[in-house]
């Protein structure tokens, strides 16, 4: 992104209420917000970022689960 607000467009996204609530809560717990998390994901998806957004909570749970597997 160039950072110029003139280059920005609005995009409407309809989500189930429960999914939106979960997403909002998870982004807050990860120290970000929904807008920034979505922008990061889209930049990764189109190849502008090397890594997808990090969800510290899910990654922690997954790593604990992997360590417990035989």
C-alpha cells in the first residue's frame, strides 16, 4: 500500500454475526484490529507479504497440540 488515503477504496464484507464477534475478539487479543488483520491477510494472499498474519493464540494452541502427539 502506498499509504495515500486517496488510493483507498471501501469494501463491504458480510459475515455471520458470531464469526465477526470471534474475529474481532481474536484480533483484539492479538493486539491488532479487524481492518489491519484483513489488510495483512490480503497482502499475503496476493504475494505482497511473505508471511500470513500471525494469530498468537491459535499458533500457541497448535504448537502445544503438536508436542502432545505421539
